[in-house]
C-alpha cells in the first residue's frame, strides 16, 4: 500500500540552522496495517508524515502509494488519497462553517466540483448517521458553527471527515495530544473503531507508550531521523513499556530523558 524508499530530508542545508530530519528512511506498509510510531522529540516522526503527505519536498528517494509514485506530487494532489488528523484540533476543520458544510467539503474530496454550492437533504441525513456514531450529540447540531465546538468534539469531527471518502492512507499526528485525558481516550476509541470498520491503512504518531503497544498490529520507533525498531504481530503483543525502553537503549545507546520524550 505504501512504500517509502530511501527518503532523506535536511532543513536549511548549508546554514548554521541545518537540521538532518530524515536519513535514508525506508518503510513498507501492507494494506490494512495500523502502525504506531514512537520516539523522542526531534526523532523525525512528524517530518516523516509531512514527507508522505507532501507538505515539504523530499531531498531524495521515492514515496509510492498503491503503486503510484507520488514523490514529486504537491500536497493538494496527495490529499485526494490521504486523510490526515493533526495534533491541533483547529487545523482539520473550518471554524466559521457549519458542521454539515465541513462534512460536505470532506465528502467531495477527489470529486469534480462546479460553482454551485448545494448540500442535499439526503446528504444531511447521511451526515447525521455518521455523526451519531461519535456519541457526542452532534447529529442534532448540523447547522452549528464548528468554531463553537469543544476541542474534543472538533477532533472527533475531523477524524470522521478524514475517513468519509475512504482514504488509501490515514495519517494521525499525535491527534489526541492536545485533549484532556478523558476526551483523548474517547477520540482514541473512535479511532480504533473507524480504522477497524473501514480497514484503513494507518500511521499514528503517539507519545503514549501504552497506547503504542496496545493499538495496531505494528510499532516502529524512530531516533535521530532513522527507524531503529520495527516490531509486529506476536512480538508486538508481548512488548511492555519497560521492554520498549530497553529496546530503545539497545538501539540508540542512549537513555530516554524528560527533555527527549513524554512517557505515560
């Protein structure tokens, strides 16, 4: 489904602010893989997702999605195939537009569009059904401005919108980090439910080691722009947080410290 082949990225090359964010990264995801990504601050996790999404151009290598080489495609072209939920709940929705208008925009992703703006009664009924699965009462607030929603409601809506037109790849960049623990747990449960029901190929960055071990069928750990650990299946199921820390120390030859990672 996704192949990242020998991708590297350096920001501000040749200057005092030069930062090698990714170094010869290679990664292959099979259809339906749910991969959690962990690592300290500055390990390259978000940069990897940004490279896949086309936010920045890669320095070298190839990014292939479902057999199509997207290495040079701009972000807006890749958005037709990639769903994304950001850490900031405000980034995935338009606050001045109503809930149903936001969902209509998401529902039209990748489809031909004309100059006429029209959301049919049938579409609104479909949106209500989709919203009801969130259990947040949003199905009764279709005309409410999204900017009036709480952070958790907005993030749950963003997650739903990202999966409306079943994406070939779903990218989740610490999408529960800005939420309170109770709301984060609810959004994470919704994430598991939607990914499982839709059989979405997913990459999810998290700082929560317990969640990283528990969720998905595969876990990768990054350090200093490289992938230093890749476990799946039974090996992943047997992992503990302590064992994961030990694997990091063995691979990176460096202790986790508070200024490098948040461990929960």
